[in-house]
C-alpha cells in the first residue's frame, strides 16, 4: 500500500459518501444518473465476487463491503425511495446502458488473463468501470445543471482515477513483477474520459457562465 | 502470486 493508492481509495470513498450524503439528507438525486449508478453496482458486484474466495486484508474486505453497500444503497434510493425518486431526471437519463454492458462482456470474453468464470467477470468489471460514467456525463450535458454536490462527486471520481495511475507508476518501479496491461489500459481510458469532462467543465467555467 | 497482486486493488 503506497500513499497514492491510499489517497485514491479515500478519494473514491469520499465521492460515494458525497453522493449518499446528498441523496440521504437533501432527499434529492437531481442531476444524478441512475444508469451510471446501476453500472457501478454491476461493476462492484462482478469485481468483488472474490470476496468469498480470496482474502487479501481486513482493509480490502471492509472497503469492498462499503463499495458494494453504498452503490446498491444509491440505486435503491433512486429507484424505490419515494421522495428521492421524484427528483430523478428520468426523461433526460436515457443512455442505453446495454450498449455499454454487452460490448464490455464480449471484450472480457475475448481479452482476459485467464479464461475462468471469476477472472472473466473481474475483467468485465474493469472494462465496464472505464465507461460507466458516460450516462452521467451525457445527463450533465443535457440538463446543463450541475449543483455543488454532483460536481464534487465527479471531481472526486476523477481524482481517484488520477491517483490510481500514479499508484500504478509507483508500483511498476518498486515492485518487480507488477505488470497489468488490462488494468492499466482500462484505467487509462477511464481517466481520459474524466479529463475530457474536466476540459469541458473548465471551458464553461472560464467562459464566465459559471456553474449553476 | 501475480493474481494476488492484481486483486489487492479495489
């Protein structure tokens, strides 16, 4: 565990907690894409299946449970909590998530390190995480309305991705056999999506229109 | 061993 990895995990954790806080206390999920949240729930559910088969550390198991619990809670709130559900931008959040899930599944079946059930699903979760933010970005561009908490959520997620890349660079130079092409490329694609968003975000910000 | 390395991240 290096400082970049820990900072990345904490940033990731903070992003999820910011979102839960917004939904739980303000009872609003305006501007939040249910599609993206459902994709993250699928990502965690397929990646952490090894929670039953391999133990790394108490920290790892604890964090996995937190990410599973929080992502499914957010989906539950948005789907089934009446007050929260009423604030959901259903008409705008129309990105077809199957267009992301199916290609990722096919890609995981074709490109993986080992052809086992757990390994293919784990690889699938990497590919899916890379693109899971897309419905959220589309929703953001459509509604052109980004409140502080939604903005912070996306900033924290982007920060988490950036820190993970620093973590991989650090591990590559300090751990003799640390080479994981699939993880790196998927992670890089994901980070580039965030970079694109930040670029757009700053252009608007500098353009004087600010953030509503 | 490499397995454990890749799976120790979240």
